[in-house]
């Protein structure tokens, strides 16, 4: 059994309604207060972690450092979904005709020049496949909502169940993975 504590990054400095996915955006002005609360929560979880993993995007690495972790492993497979040509555009301003096709089948259709929900799932599953070969019992991951949704799916939840448990900024989810190799 492997226990994962997956922490979503704090609020970002992006206008609401903007598709920012895997763009390396800055953190909000409220970062210090949000990070303090996250650190208190992690401290309250008790025992130590065998390893700390982190998305390489700044909003995650800054949070890991603010929580007192100076040594962590970054892995690009933990990044948020790549929305390709839609990155940093407001959803309501995207004129790509593929947007409606994506809305109709977001699980399988790739964003123009980007990836699909299932592409991201395979990326996160590949990370977990490597992770479960290690002797870890309890790890901490700083990542993104989409990444955490896929970690929840890998614990046995359906996409709909996983989305309903998606964390807000600065929240965490405990994920138990069975059948460790």
C-alpha cells in the first residue's frame, strides 16, 4: 500500500476564466498566507514522508519550498494539462472551432496543439507506475487539480467521482494506492 498526500498549488495570478493549464504562471498576492495555511495542514498530518515530489511549474515548487521542503523531486509528468494553442486565452475568447468538439468530448479530444484528458491520465499513470516500484510507503506531491484528479482515478474512482473530489487551491487529498509491486 502507498499513501499519497497530494497538495494542489495555491491561487494563481491569472484572470478568472483564463485557460492557463501548463503555462508557468505566477502565484497570487495572497501566496504567503495561503502557503502558511498549507504548511500548517501538512504539519498537522503527522509522520514524515519517504519522498516529496513536485510538478516543475513554479506555482508548485514555490509552495513546496514555502512548506519547508528544500529537497524534492520534480517530475514533468506531474504538470497540469497542456491546452496547446488555448493556453493563456480566456475561454470565452477562444475562436478555435475545435473548442466545441473538445467541450463535447473533453476526455478524448485533444486541445489544438495540446493534449486530451486521457493523454494527461496516461502521463500521470506512467509516473505512478514508476513510483510503485520504489519502497515508499508515504509520499507528498505538490501538483495541480488535473493531476490530482488522475491520482484519484488511479485509486479506483471514476472520472466523475474524481472530479467531485478535486481540491481547491491549497487543499490536499489523501490517496491510497493498493497492489504495490
